[in-house]
C-alpha cells in the first residue's frame, strides 16, 4: 500500500527565505506526483504536476523535483512571502486512473 | 464558473439521517474523483468515475456510501444512516482525461459535513 510522508508537519520562516518542503513515498510505481496548496476552509489548488518520466517542473517561484527511484520529491519556494502561508500537500498518482494518495501536509507560516 | 463546484458548502445532519452531496465538474472532464478529508489529515480516495462508469470504489468506507454520475457530468455522493465518524470535508476533483500521468486533478472547495 502506498504511503506518503511529509515532515515536518509545520514550518515557520521569515519573509524572503528560500525554503524546501520534502515528501517521501514508499512505492515507486507511480504515474505522477502533484503538489497542492490548501488555504483554511478551501479546497486544493494544484501547484505543479510532475509526470513519472520527468525530473522537475517549475512555475514562477516554485520548483518541484522528483526522484522516483528513491521515493522522494521536494518543493522549492524561492523568496517566500506572507501570502505563501498555507498547507502544502504532496500526492502521488497510482493506477491507470491516477487516483491520488496524499501526505498529511506541511503547514507553512511566513512571518512578515 | 470554470472550476469544480460543490454544494452545499456546509451540511449539518443528525446521526441516522441520509445526506446527498453534489459535484459539478469542469465541463468536458472525463474523470471524476471523490475524496474524504478528516481534520488535520490529507484527503483519502473514495471513488472514481470515467464518464458515467464507476470504475473504482475501493475507498468507500462502508455500504452506507453510494456515488453516482448517471449522465457523465454531475455526480452525487450519498451517505445513508450517517454516523459521527462520517464528519469530514468531502472533496470532488475532475481531470480532463482518463489515462494516467499528464493531467492534473482540479478540486472543488468541498462540502464540510458535520454529524450531530
């Protein structure tokens, strides 16, 4: 059974810091990996999707990498801003329909 | 709107009542997923539709949970004889294609279900 782990559960950093959020998964037979942002009381906003054949994806200040063989992904956030404060969830897609298995998320707080 | 729409946003029900949660996916999206998110946890997969066909219901926690998508667009998740442990946020997601890999899932804002 696929398990996804995100550690730590919470992180607080000063504004402007570059930071890395980690995600690990137990079964490397994945179709894709997706990073989401969740604001309180809201649904999930897709940030980046990495297909299993890819190594990384970039969007603005965000960069996500995937090392399938070691079961790891990182989300890099450059020059963090208070507006980046949210919970960040990592999810791996498995099976032909790519149903997602999620980690518990990392709650990020960026202090002004 | 262009996104996934879920209704109601909040639902309070007494234990034992039946509830129905609705999901309007993005127009043209073939795949539709339901997830359950308990407080402080990541979402957990419940069921998957490809058009009107329910191809995977392995995550449904009991036979009290039933989902349908009769015309391949709007979906309804029904919970019968609700229990307190059913209290959670129910999230719906859709994606453009049904084969794995290259399309993200787009999520609605969810329905927050509270069972008293």
